[in-house]
C-alpha cells in the first residue's frame, strides 16, 4: 500500500473514531513514517507484545536513527506516536476487535500495554492500584520510562514494581522513612599530638648535644690504654 493511501485510510479511521491523526510526527527532529512504524511493530507482534519486551521500543527506534544519547526518552516518544496514532487502528484491522474507548486509550498516557484486554473498568482499577503503590506518581512502562534528574535511579521499573520496598531513606508515598531516626553519632575524640624536636626548630639544643658528644669522644681518646708506656 502506498504511503498516501495508508494515511488516507488512517485519517478516515480517526475521523470515525473522533480523534486527531498526527500525519507528520517527529521524534528528536526526525520524521516518523507512520506506515513504516506500523509495519515494524506489527512484524514484532503488535503494540502489546513490543511493550512487554524490555528495550523493544529502543530497538524499534534504531530503524528511525533517533540517536542513543537519550534513548529511553526517544523510545517513549516513539511509543507515544504509535499509541496515539496507530494502536486503535491495529486493534481494529489486525486483531479484528473493537479498540478501547478513547478515554482509556488516546486520552491517557502511553503507559504499559495490554490494550487488547483494556476496558474502562479494568483500566480504572489498574490506575487506582498503581497510584496507591506509587504515591500518585505517574511513570512510563518498560524501558521507555522517561527519567528525570530527581529520580535518576537507574534501571527501568514498571510502576509499582519496587515502590513497596522498605529501604533506608527511600521515598515512600511522598514521605521519607527514617529507620535510624533515634541514632546519635558518637562525639569526636580529640587527638593529642606530641611535638618532635628537630634541628630545624631547636638548633641550639642539637648544637649543645653535638658538643657534649664531641667532648666525650676527646676524653676517651686521651685516656691511656693498659700495656702502653
């Protein structure tokens, strides 16, 4: 199918769905060919399958030469392009199923997957559970998480996968849990240093000791030895 024909069909689909098609999306300044993106993702099993595999969206991004400096951010941006423009079309045309309503698909973040089984009811339950586990903090799924300097933890976690861990100093539901709140550091112990006398700081003393040693050596040499006349 020619690019123009694909876009016309896609635009008609979005018109019936009541959503807006982004006909010329860009990621990191690169044009994203929607038909090419659609074919690559479908060849790998579709949106849900790619979203389940770690780093899969980064690998998709390599076909568009998005760069590696901010690979996670670019991967999530590419995932969002697919999610907003192609996910519902995939469900309808490839899987022959009705896509989820707009309010739980195009109108929300491209977080996670499971679009084929998503409904208003189970999505709201999942969202409420994630908010409870994460202290109402939004996140991205899989390796497409957009990291900020504040959270720079570095591996990529699914929302809720590590939020309940109880570790020292972790941020949990917006509050810092201090397990060592009653700890008091030991007061510092003063260190006593003794001065060392050297020729540099007491030349007179060293001169006197040198003279004493020289005098003892002279007396010893002047004492006659037994058997000598």
